[in-house]
C-alpha cells in the first residue's frame, strides 16, 4: 500500500510545521532557519525550501516573482532571462507538481 502522494504530503506537513514552529532559541524572523529544518529531517536545505514553497509556507520576493512569471505562461528560459538565474535555480523556486 505504497502511496507516494500521501508520503510527500506528510513530509511537507511535517517540514512546514517544523519551519513555522521554532523554539525560542531557534527563531529567526518568525520561523526556524531552513538549515536547521534540513538537519532535523536529514534532507538538503534546497529540498526543504522546495517543500515549503509547494506547501505555501515560504515566500520571498524572488520566489513570488518566479512563480508569477511561470503562472503567466513564461517558459523556464524566459524566467531565466528575466531574473538572471540559472535553470536549476528557477526550478528550485517552483513548487513540486504532478506531470
């Protein structure tokens, strides 16, 4: 009974909860630093950020700009040109999606 969607959803919820519920000594700008969350779950900070973006818990000006451009129908190449970021960086700011 392997359910990849349920596993991803549970991980996303756990990561988001950890990020949004820091202890007093961990809190930075109202959340736990991504690096600490990554260490807690033994995954990379980039994976944590992607999970948080997918769950809607992580927003910065660049992540919002990239997502806006993508939702407007821009290609990855067009977003790269508009932001000056590389292909991998652009992808890292987009949520996970089913194909």
